[in-house]
């Protein structure tokens, strides 16, 4: 009986073991949990795209599926890695072919042991980050960067208390934002946080307090997150409580001692020296670029012994570079900032001399001091850098000669000393060991003389010698076969372009030889490849314009090009049609004649066309109807004639500037001009146009809104390249040239025609109008009271018409109005002598015998008035310059430059000084943009 009991007990134990094994076999299919496998298959069914990656998701063992990792002992899924290895920007077709789309299903929450989830670089096309991600409580790493998510970040991500790595970086195609960051305070294990481009504007300054509660945080990226406000110090944040223990091996990054990147927020401010108070000894990467930090650079940075990368560029730092102790050592390594590899302090307001200690940074590879106010000579010790690859000293106030020791910088790839006051002779000695040099920018140093007879050890791709003293083409250029960008403008080069020049640069993409004294003819045909930019303006080149092919931008303006012209193509080569990529074309100021060829119909990508100041004749060709992308059309000062075609309003929907001045066009104005919704400069002066001014002109949207600084740089762009356009605008009888501020000008000039009818009240709806000239026509009626709505108006010329009635008192509210000419009309009554109207003298009202008022008191007392009603032209040449000063001043006001207000009133000479200063600032901005476009 006892034996039976023992056998029974053993039988029960055996059954239990068998049942357990059976259950084990049922739930773990080939080392993969059944519930995990089913969850993954459901997750797969929600996805679209990237068939290759999930095509392996078959069979019972999900641990062998591509992108899936399991725990060895239990078979539980612990990792899903579905990242896209290709960049959307650099390899779009490959990226698109394997990018996941669709929905992310909540079946992922059944993966109870999931620790790693990487969906980087996929395209979920604007869906929200799933809230159920907050239920994956065992996650150690969550990477959702550049996945196309949109909307608010779900606060329940704060439930992921085991999370060590969180990357929510996204591209700017979508709007990912956070309403608050309080949820971050629960991520007590977080070590690495990336939120580049996430909009944190609603968070205010609370992010500092929240991050202070993360004791293990070692790496922080809050780049371009719209953070704002003043930061007094970050020393309270527990960045110094660093921990590198228990890193989960699947996390694919190396956490540095400390990594802080707050760059690109633009509105973070505070004292730079206060910000760096406290213990920063473990900092390795510190990027505060593109903000508004103020003050000096503290000498305490000499104690940042682990610092590898420092970028504080694009701020408002002042003072000189700090002076350091001669002997600085720490417990692990000797020397000053022994690991510093990158030092960026560009676009600040630093002054003083370049300190010698910079040359003691032994591992430095990148030194960027571009666009400050540093003075004095470049130290000879700067030629002792052993590892330096990039030296950027451009746009400072440096003087003296370039040290000959620079010839020893054997690792140098990029040298920029442009925009300084350097002088002396550059010779072979300065470049003797620079065999790795690829980009050389020494432009803007008019005192530099570049030696011609030597053979460089380098092969540059970018060479800018603008405004250097060359005298003639350097023969050493013959050795350069890899040139992509070549700038030799304003370099005192005279004579013929050598024959070898045109075939010497097989990789050339941009060529600038403007403002020299080049003579002779261009090769015919001129074929430099596809997408080439060539600017040869302001030289003495002559002969026919050659056959053209492949250009993106071509500027042959201000030369002496003329015939003989082949009879079958007129004055402009018909082969211009081979330039289907052409975006900018200028033949301005030459001697071209005959009709504009029909071949322009092939230039469908043309954005700017300048044919002004030639001897072209005939009508506007019908072929222009194909130029639907045109933004600038200037055919002024020619011998063109005919009606202004009605198709202009239907074709040129992108047109911003339209100039037909000084031709022989006749007839009325098309009513559909109002379709030119982007137009902000219209110049039809000095033609034979007639009829009334259409009331539809009041619907020109481009003139009805105030221009602002967001339009400040008027540029034609294509494939990442751009060109800064230049245009002349006529105001009060003078020609004003605009380039950098061109987009701010809103002007309508219909003067010197035969227009009739009443002053169209609809024009007063053009609220952005700055210049209005209707002079020397036959316009009648009165000036409407609503003219006071033209708040931006700075120049108004209605002289030599048949206007009558009183001058509206509302004009006194036009506070920007600095030039007014109402002479030679039939106005009557008293001139309103209030507000802005008190600033104009009698010359603005002469030729109106029935006017009276304080402005005319001197005239009534001392002049013999002409009682006739005849017309006479106003002699603008007799102006004393006062109005010029005020015209520019008003434009300055329009863009917010109120600083020089009283200065310009008191002294006329201040006008030139002020606007030269503005031009210099804009030149620096343009140089900076060019620097970024051509950097790599």
C-alpha cells in the first residue's frame, strides 16, 4: 500500500512536469514567445513600404527576423530596429524605396520585455506619436527621429521610467511640439535627450527646471527648438552628476562626459560669463551658437580640460579674447585646453588682437573667428598649428601682411582671410606646404598683391581673389584643374583673356570676372558645360555675343557687345535656346540691335531678364508668353514699340519687377495687370501710352502690403545657387541703384506719357506704395482724401498734369513723405500747413496760381506769378539734395531704422555715411550666406 502511494506521488509529479513542458513548448516556438510573434505580425500588417526588410518576418522563430533581437534565455523580444539607413536629403530614391509608412498598431504593447525601439528615418506622413508608447515601460531606448510625426508629444512618455535614450529629432516638414516638459521629470534614468527642431516655444523657461530633475543626464540636444528668454546660469542643472554605469549594450551611441547643444534657438539670452560659472570641468561639447548671449568670454574656460568642441558663434559677445595663464596644467594632461578640436566664435562683436595662446591649442583642427572686429596683425605663431584644417579669419579689421609662416600649415584645407585690410605680396613662400588646401578666400584685401610666377603645391576647388591686386591673369592658374568656384572680379585685370583660360577648368561651375578691364571677344561658341554661372559684367568686351549653351546664369552687362549679327538670328543668338536651365540673363548696357528673337520661348526657367539700355526694336515677342517663371523683366531704354500685350497679365504671375521705361510703346494699359499679384516695381515712364489708368491697378497685391525684412535679400535661386540682382529706380528725376534693399522698394512710375482721365482713387488702396510718379500726363480731377491711406509713401510726384481742387489736409498725416511735387497744375485754396506738409517749400507748389498759404508767402511777396494754366516741366536738377536725404531716410524708417533720424535732419553728409554703413552690414550678411552655400 505504501509502495502504491509512493508510485502515485511520483506519477503526479511526472504529470506536472509533462504539463509544464507542454506549456513551454506551446508558448515558445523555436526560442520565440508566441505572444511576441503574434504581436509582431499584427504590427507588420499596419505598415506599408520597405518590403525587403519585413519580408523575412515568416516562420515560427521571430528571433531570426530581420531587425528583431530576443533575450537568449527566455526568447522574449527585446529589440525592434527598423531604422532607415538612407538620408532623405542625400539619397531620396533609396530612402523612399525602403521607408515605412502606414499606422503603428498598439499590439506593440504586448511586447512586455521590449527595451529598444528604433524607427529612425521612416515616413509616417504627419501622424501623431502614438500615446500607447507610454505603456512600453521597459524601454531603455526610443528613437523616433525624422519619422514624419506631427502634433503634440504625448505627455505619457513620462511613464517610461527606465528610458535612457530618447531621440525625437524631426525634419522641418512637420510641426512636432510640446505643450510642457513636466513629463520629462519622471525620466529619472535618462542620459541622452535629442529634440532638434521640436517646437518648445510654449514651454518658456520651465525646461531648465525640468532638466534639473534628471540626475543622470549627460547629453542634451535642444537645437532650433524656439527656446527663448534669459538664462542666468546652468550650474544648478545636475549635469555634473554624471554616471556611465549600466549602459544597455544595444544603445548605438557613446555618451560623452557632457554634451550640451542649445544652438539655433535665436532668442536665448543671458550673460555668457555668468552662464559658464560653476563646475564645467567635465564638459566635452558645448554649442550655444545662433542665440543672443551677451558679454565677454570668461577666462574660466581655461579650466574646461575635457572640452573638445566650443561654438558660440552668431551671438552678441563683446570684448577681447581672454588672456590665459602661461602655465596651465591639470591632473591628467598638460597644456591649454588640450583636447579642443573646434573653436567657433564667428559673427560676434569681439575686438582686440588675436592672442598668441590660440597657437598653443595643439589638437585644434577648426578655428572660426569670421565676422568680428578683431584688429592688428595676424601672429606669426599662427603658422605653427600642426593639425589645423580650417582657419576662418574673414571680415575682421586685421591688417599687415599675411605671415610667411602660413606656408607651414601642412594640414590646412580652408583658409579665409577675406574682408580685412591685409597688404603685401603673396608668394610661393606663403603656400609652400599647403598641398591639402582646397578653398582659398582672400577677397576684399585691396592691398594684397598676388604673385604670378610660381607653381602652387595645391589643387583648389574654390578660389576668391575679388578686389585683390592682380594686374593680369595669374599664370599659376594654369596648374589648377579642380576649380569649381573662381572669383576674380575687381582685381585690376586688364587685356585679353588668355586662350588657355576657357579650357583649363573642366569642373568649373561658377566664374566671376566682373569690374575689370578685360578686352577682346569671347570664344564662339561659348560652351562651358551644363548649369554654369558666368558673370563678365563691367568690362570692355566687344564683338558679337557668342553662341551659348548650358548656362544657369549669364551676365554680360555693361560691355561693348555688338554686331556683326548673323541675319537669321537678329542681334541675340538663336542658339540661346540651348540654355534650357538658364535662370538669370543680363545683356544690359551694350549695343545690341534689331528684334528680340523668338528663341526666348525655350527659356522656360528664366527668372530674371535684363535687356535694358540697348538698341533693340520691334514689338514684345509672343515667345515671352512661355516665360511663366519670370520675376524680373527690364527692357527699358530701347527702341521697342507697339501695344503692351494683354497676355502679360495672364503669363507673368510671378513677376515682381516690370520696366518698360523710355521706349515707344503706345495704346492703353491692359485691365488684367491686376493679375500680377507679386508686382512691387512698375515703371512704364517715357512712352506714348494713353487712355485712363485702369481702376484695377488698385488690386495689385504686391503693392498693397508693406515690405518687411523677411524679403530683404532679393535673390534668384536655383539648385542651391543664388545671385543678388541690381536695379535702377527713378524717383524725383534721379536714378537710384538698389541691390541689397531692392525687395523693400514699392514703386509705380507712369510719368511722361499721355494718360488722361481722373486720378484713380483705387490707387490709394496700395498701402505699401513708397514711390508714386504720375507726372507729365493729362490727368485731371482732384487728389482724393483717401491718399492718407498710403502710409509708406515717401515720394509723390503729380506735377505737370491738369489736377484741380484743394490739396487734401489728410496729406499732413503722411509722416514718411519726404518728396512732394504738385507743381504746374490747377490746384486752388490754401495749402494745409500742418504735420508733414510743413516740411515742403514753395518749389513743391509752383505753377498753381490759385494756391495760397505759408509755404508761398515768400513767393507772393517777391515773385512775379505766372497766371497761365500752361504746363512746364519741373527742373529736378536744381534740387539742393535735401529731398534725396529724406527719400532715403523714409525708406530707412520703413524697415525700422529709426536710429539716424535726427542725425540725417541736421547734417546731409550723414546720409551717405549711414547708408554706406547699412550696405556694409548687408554685404556681411551676403558674404555669410555665400560662405554657407560654398562651405563644403
